[in-house]
C-alpha cells in the first residue's frame, strides 16, 4: 500500500471505530462525545496530510501542450 492509501485506510478505520460512540452520545453519554471529538481531530489531521500530499504531486507534474 502507498502512503496515501495507508492514510485513507487509517481515516476510515478511525471513523468506523466511533460508530458505537455516536450512538452512545445520542443517548446522552458525554464521555462518548469526547471520544468522537478526539477521533474527528485525528481525521482532520490525516485529511490535511492527504490534501498536502495530493497538492504536491499535482504541482510536481509537468504540463505538456
């Protein structure tokens, strides 16, 4: 797997790991909300890394006419 694929996989796994916490939070469990927020911060960080990587690759490609 490439670095990009690994980061996307990690984002997916992080989101899937909080499925139970979302349900708990909707039923009033405030601690689950904290876990959701932490997971979303991880996803945000990974998303930014992916964005930067994609932009770098895009900018490094030569334009041919």
